[in-house]
C-alpha cells in the first residue's frame, strides 16, 4: 500500500464515519420547542462539531490501523476478492 493509498483509505473511512457520527446526540429547536418565525424547527441548538470531529478521528484511527495492517501483511489481497476470475494469478 502506498502512502497515497493509505491517505485515501483514511479519508474515505473518516468521511463515512462522520456521516454516522453527525446525527448522534443532536438536539434541534423543534425537539426543545424553541422555534420561532425566524428559526426553522430542524436547526440544531448546539451542533458540537469540534467534539464530533475528534470522535470521528478516533473511531477512524481504530478502524484504519488494523485495516492497513491486514492490507500490508498480504493476508487479504485483490486476488482474494476477484469473484469473476478476471485477474491473473
């Protein structure tokens, strides 16, 4: 695995994890009953983005490090997931 491949893998895992973490613990104006004419009910009260970015990064590292180790060790390669037999062995 190249350094670019490792970076791309990290970015993909991070972005997928961020989409999972973003709605966790979210409180909206509609939930609290504090909406008014200027504020839609779906706007968040406190998005807590800094904490969610930290949580996302920690989860990503916990997933990325073992995945990189498995890929670099050669236990699982691209030939192992070639379901149609199109690659030469």
